[in-house]
C-alpha cells in the first residue's frame, strides 16, 4: 500500500517540468498583460525534483488578489504552486525586492519589466 503511494507520487513529481510548461502556456493565454516570476529554490536553481513552484504574478492593477490567485492556481490544480499576486507599484516593497535579489527567473514578461537575469 505505502509502496504504491510512493510510486504514484514519484510518477507525479517526474511530470512536474512538463506540467509547469503547460501551466505557463495557459497562463500566457489567460493573462497576457502580466509578468510571472519564479523565485525560491527553483528561481535560485537549488531545488529538488519535488520542490514546489514559488511564483510572483505582477499586474498593472489588481481588484481582488485572492480571486486572481485562485484563477491562476486553477490553471494547474495538481502542481504544487505558491502564488503571490502584486501590482507593478508594489515591486518597490522591500520584501519583494529582497525576494528577487535572492534569485529569480522570468517565466513570462508580458509587462516588459526585465526583473530577472
């Protein structure tokens, strides 16, 4: 029983890269006027295969960040994603700048912000 569960989890983890690529394509279609940044261990390149995906979604304006985050997460419900939704103006916040300074990858830059190398 436990071995079967472990095998299934390993199969799911082995598909994370494909699932993330699929998620990004859906994201670009759904939210073309935004920027999506990968940070955390995957942004630094120090992740393990089972690491989650820490994402920063940046928009010009946000009316309901929780609803927007929910819509983003619904694009790939089985992928372990932690999402932070902010506006372009909130990029100036110290905690956001520190997060990006520690290492990030631009996944999609629909706002042409050029935040990560």
